[in-house]
C-alpha cells in the first residue's frame, strides 16, 4: 500500500432517490481501498466511512 490515499464523495440520483458514494483510492497503485454508499451525508456517515477505511490501512 502506498503512502497517499485520495478520498472522494459523490451524490448520485438512482431510482428517484439521492445517495452518496464515498470512495478511497491508493494514489500510487490506483487500487480501490474502500467504498461506501449511504442515503445521508452527516458527520456520522463520514465517521463510519473513515473508521472502515482505517481498518484497511
């Protein structure tokens, strides 16, 4: 695993509902490290994503 991780979130409209897609990619290898989909975009959703991400790092 590389030394740098890029994190992004996107808002997508799927079947009449808005969802947020959170992703983390290893910048050096281009490998997808974590992916999370949620209906909300709260501090709790962010915390859950980063806690799951930390288990991969």
